[in-house]
C-alpha cells in the first residue's frame, strides 16, 4: 500500500500472470505515477490459480479488512483520514477504483459479476452460462460468504489491454497447455466469462485502454462488442513496444510510457464526472 497524505481516491491494482505476482517491482512506474497524481494505491499480487471464482471472491471479501488497514495506517502516519473513514461508514458513496492489466482484468470482471446479485437471484443467466453443476457451486459459495455485506457498486474499473483467457495465456508452453487442458478446467472459462458479462446489466463504469497487441486482440474485440452501449470509455493507446512486445508496454521500474498514464488519468476523471453527475 502507498498511502497518500491527502488522497482524491483509492486505486486497487491487479497485474497479469507472473509480472503481476510482484507488482511493486514490475509495475513500479505505473503505481508511482498513480500515487503522484493523488491516489492511495493498493497493489494486489496476482494469484495464479485455475479457480478464478475463488480468487475473485476472496478479493471481494477482503475489501473491508483492507479499508480498515488503510485507515489505521493513515492515522499512524498523521495523514488525512477523511476518505478512509467514509469508505467504512458509507460504502455506497466512496471513491475506490480498480485498474487491471492483462489476465488481472479477468479477476476485476469477475468481481463486478459477483456484485450483480440479479444474475444469481434470477438463476437463468447463471445456469445458461455456467451449466447446472458450476452454477450451483458458485451459488453455494456466495451463500456461505459475507459478500452481501460488501459493496463494490459505483467503483469504476480501467482494463489495460485486457486478456480474458483459459490456459493459453496462463501457461506459456503449448505442450503443457494441451496436457493441463485435459486434466484441469479453468472456472469460469473464457466463453463462460463473456456469457456472464453479456447477461449482466453492470460494467457501465468500465473503460478499456487497448495497446493493440495480438495477445489481447480477441478479448478487446469481444468486450467492445458486448459492452458497446455500456462502456464508459474505449481508447487505443499508441505505445512503444517493450522488448517483450506491445502487451507489456505498461511495465516499467524507473521509467514508463507517459501516454498510458495520461490515458488512465483521463478515464479516472471521466468516471468521477459520471459518478458526480
């Protein structure tokens, strides 16, 4: 956590597989830039798992614990605690934002879906997209959780070159992908996730920043199609490819690409305007 003395908002960040496991190292320039622009930043390490529902659910359930930790740490450092107190006392009117990169965007999308209780209450969308067995399992997980006491509404999200994938982008070796695909099923799969997004009425505060990379091309195209009337913003960013390619242009320890930071700030400002309006 990087706690700002006078924060204008709180940003939760989830990076992609591998690099996102150590976000304060590989995404240091990005996180520092967000902090310099007035935001308290919470970097959530990417958790490699094939059970993506469980990861998203644990992220949601930990929200209040993180909010309490932010308040206590701000008090210790003698910083302004107004924002942190508001997030605990009035969670329906708070200034929290989510930013994801690559596969980390899938977890953010699932977080959004977990707050769409209409999907779970109606059951039809859940069973249509997931099938009876997985739908019943997820519904049971929700019932046993404290998710109903956690509000993630009105929390805008920015997806940086999003990848909604199965095993293909989580496991880089093709032969190992084929082997694991026979033994392990990712829940939810790529198609199941897109189906739920299509059924959901949320995602009206979601922005997509595309780096025009081959890795994210399919996901970006499908998200644009599904959310055409709901997206808060979509913007292709001309980036200078890193030695690892366009998709990882957001990475940087001491230096990064200012165009990406400027686009993020623009979308954050747009979401604040939408919420205040």
